[in-house]
């Protein structure tokens, strides 16, 4: 390629029609002189810039803004507005891009491709591009081969598509929420991506239980937070408690049978956790609460982690709190040494999280690969409802009891169990209605029976009686309405029966979908 020349590769029309994309590729340049420059640009179908990367022999350049170009050539006047940093041209670099064309926003990172990677750039920025239409290889000046490998372009699971934009979130907890030595924790990444307003009250070293640790207690964070209710409250806890419990500073305790705070044993982890949850619900009754279960930690005693996790999930179930479960829903496990090295950090390198950490604090790769997708999914499901094909427990918000099946078609409401007779697969058909099918073998679809306004599980037929709409109510609850015009909303009776009514909604018709 000569000076100022380009080679253009268009993306398929199916790609340019996507509103949210994740793009990852490895990139390397063999440019030999500082007077030479080669790179690549991503542009939309009108020539607006989405992202660009280039290099001289000693300087890496990247850009998210710049003039429009039809990509027929790459003269100086059409160069992107470069941001410059140092790099090692002997190395490969991994470029990670999250592209949100609904919000006109990009989140990017550029990291050396090696066992202990180094971040050379990371940020979130507004863009003018409206889609991803073409990849342009540019020989700005001089000669030098550039290479691209492991090109991976996907539509991310559970994209928000702007549904979280403008929402507010308060964040509480320990250093995993705060960010350790880096100001941008996974909460910042999610808020930046989705256009949310984030207020972080978390502190390094904080505990749930009655510790004298330097970070204080999470209940103190809650008490000092603003009175204005956010849309979401996101919190973690237990990471530092695992140390205190192992050292016998206090016990784990058990979940109370009551929601009366006078019954909580605040001398234990669990009683303190319930005190935190109760305080959040009292202070911000309209907020939707999400607990983030941290990854599997090689830096903590394993049996203590499991014991804390068990009571934490029990408390979340009791209080109806959504769980963003990084522990169970990802492969992030720093007991595996390669993951500890690649995905955690202790200190900053060049202003960014390094690698080779103790296994506790996720670096940018750990944040974007594991924490961000799980939290985004949890928030989106609270706003937009269940995902077709997924399995849920379905809880009545008023009673706290769950849809439960028995023999002979009986559906009732019962306390939460681990058995599959409380597990339901929700599936949306082409008409927009949903089936709600019990997982237990031989038990089929939730059905609005004609007799006594009863709701049963049927023998497997899909008719109007077993088709439902799922509509959003207030504060993260949903209303489940039968397709038949003479049968309306599912509701829970005071005697824990499941019935359908003829059209009104109140607290008994409020349902929460808890993903398995």
C-alpha cells in the first residue's frame, strides 16, 4: 500500500443493524520508523468514526473522534483526533470495545497480550457513529505490516439497549465495589456504559459484621448516604468478613425467622447483613436492591467463603433481593493461578490496574469479562423482565412465597426451597405471549382453570388458558395476566392459594422473577 491509501472491508448488513456490539481483536504493527504510521479505523455507513488505532515505531495512537471520511484515502486532513501513549511494538495488543449505538457511547481498553498483561489505555467516550459498517486498514504514511488476529464480534447477552440510561444507583460495600486503588470499579464501568448516575459509598476494607477493621462497617455507609431514593441499590459484602470469621472475631450466625430487626443477632455476620438490608429497605422503599456475589477467591479460606455464601443467599431470598452472582454464573476463580495473574491486581501500573494480584481485586479484564455482564443482566431483568428460555423462581412480592407445584395439577405458594417443583421456564412465543412451564418431569404449563378461579399446572397443552402476558409494575415487580379476556391477573390469597382475578392489580398481584 502506498502513502495515504486504504483497504476497506464492509461488515454484513446484519452487523450494521445491531445497536449494541462487543468487539475484541489482537493487533500488532511492524512499522519501523517514527516518521511512519499505519493503523485501522472503524466507521459507520456515513463515514463517522467509531474507533481507530494506529502506531509509529515508538508511539501507540487511538481515537474516538475525528473528521468524517468516505475511506477512499487517508490524508492527514482526515486523520482521527489521536490520543498518544507509549508501547512496545514487539508485542501484540488486545483491543476490547463495547459499542452502544443507542447511547452513542464506546467503552474501550487496549492491553498487552501476555500472561501478565499491562493496560495502556482504558476509558468511556461519546461517539458520533451510529452503527458499525466498515473496517478500514490505513497506510497513513510509510510502510509497515499491521496484523489482526482473533477477531471476535458478538451481540452481548442481555444488552440494556438504553433501558438503564438516566437511572440512579447507590453502591455500598468493600474494595471490590470501591475499586481498591483504581477509582473505576465494575460499578463505574456499568454506569459509564449505560448512562447511569452512580454514587459510591463503599470503602476499602469494609465489613458486614461487627469488625473494627479500618474500612468500617457497611451499615455506617448506608446510614450516612443521602435520603433521596435511587433507582437501584447495589452492594457486596463478605470478602473481609471471611478473614474476621476465620480469625474468630465473630460468628456467621443464622437467618432470622422474622423481619423485625429486634430479632437480628448483630454480633454475627448474618444478623448484621439483615440489619443492613432492613435499613436499606426502610430508607429507600422504592429502590431495587441487588447483591453482588464476588468471584471465587483464592485469597480467602474456601470453606469460610462457602459458609458465608450460603447464609447470604438465604438472606437475599428471604428479603427478595436480586443477586448478581459472579461466583456461580462465571468461570472467574482465582484459586486457578493463571486467572489470579491475568484477572486481578494489587497495584497500579501507569495509572491502570496491573496484573498478578492476590486474587481479590479484579483488574479491567476481570471487570469487563465477568463483573460487568453479570451486573448488567441483573439490572436489565429488574427493568425489562424475564428472558425467554431462562429458568426462574417466581415470588409473590406481598407474601414472600414462591409458586410451587404439588401432585394432581395443584399450584400453591410455599416458602423457598431448592427443589425443582419451584423452578419455572418462561418462554415467549411469536405472538408475544409467554408460557410458564414447571421444570419437574410430568408437570407442565401454568393454566388459568375455569373452576373457582384456580390456577393449575396442565398436561402439556398450549391454549389461551396457558398463555400469559408479563407486564412491568412499580419497583421492579411484574404482573402476570392470562390471555383469555375473561381471566386476568395471577394473585396470592391470604391462605397461600394461587388464583386469577378479573382485572385489578394490587400488592397481591405483584411478582418477582428470580433467575436460577
